[in-house]
C-alpha cells in the first residue's frame, strides 16, 4: 500500500509539472529538468543496487549515500523515491529515509515559495 502510494505520489508530481507547463503556468525547463534528473537519480540508485548485490561476492566500490542525497536535493527526489520502492534499495535504513524525506520537504517548500512569488 505505502509502496504504491509513494510511486503514485512521485509520478503524479511529475505529471502535474508537465500539465502546468502545457497550461502555460511554468517554463518548459522545469518539468524537463525534474524529469531528467529523476531519471538520472533512478539510474544512480539502480547502479548502486547492482554494486550492492555484487559486493556480497567481492570487494566493489559503492556510490556514497551523500551523492544519492545530493541528486534528490537537486530535484531528482521523484526518481529517488520510485527507485527506493521499486528496487527495494535503501528502504530499510532509517537515517537514509529521514534524510531523503528532508530533501523532498526542502524541494516542495522551495518550489511552493517560487510558485507563490512568481506565479
């Protein structure tokens, strides 16, 4: 239930950005930027998940968690949330989850502020 809700939340957010652009409410770079960064973030999570599985067999360097958080903070949080749920990666570490949700809160707060001021 929660898994599908978080995936829907992220997907609806991106869809709403595209809808806002199509209705001339925001500039085109906003949904493009968020969509691309979300895709890149998803791939980054997938790469780290692959490395995590490989690390059971041999010594493999992993992607630092701070890089995953930076991607989310820069706007790729929908991709991070979808990857976390679909790949089941970084979904058990409480500290990681709290930091991810702080990144999401910062993004939504700043986005709301910019929307309020400029639109």
